[in-house]
C-alpha cells in the first residue's frame, strides 16, 4: 500500500482575492482617509485657537499623517496581492503606526516628567 496525499493530483484553484469583505475594507479605509483629511483641514484652520495651540499642531499633524498612512496600507491590503502591494502595505503600516504612536508616547513621557 502506498501513501498518496489528499491533494494528489494537484489541481490549480483560482482564488478570488476581491470579494465583498475586501470591498467593505476598501470602503472603510476610504471613509477614514476622508475623515483624516477633514480633521487635518480643521486643525489647520483652527491652529491659532487655544485648544489646538495647547495640543501642539505639529504633534497633531504627525498623528494625522500616521493615520493617513495606516488607511492607505488598509486599502493596499485589500487589493490583489503582488510583490509591490505587499511591500507597500508593510511600509505604509510600519510608517503609519510609527508616526502615530511614537509622538504620542513622547508626549505622554513629557507629561509624566512634568508631573513628577
């Protein structure tokens, strides 16, 4: 008796990468991009107000650029995979989370240093 794997003979299965869930992901990422752009414009127009001045507009811009990169990475993640989209997805997500979280951690550390 010989052992044959269940996948023998091999068959090529066409896998559709674009389905309803991917369209939902692209839609949510597009909505997030629109919201980030609206908040960025609002931050820029209100940059002279006291609340935005205390929050430091440059810090807010870094957070918004990070969120924008994360949204772009989500759109790329929902497309058909290729070498370029996989690499771009990883870079956008890495840069996005770095630009979003590092300034936040630095600001929290500065606040903790002031209150000690």
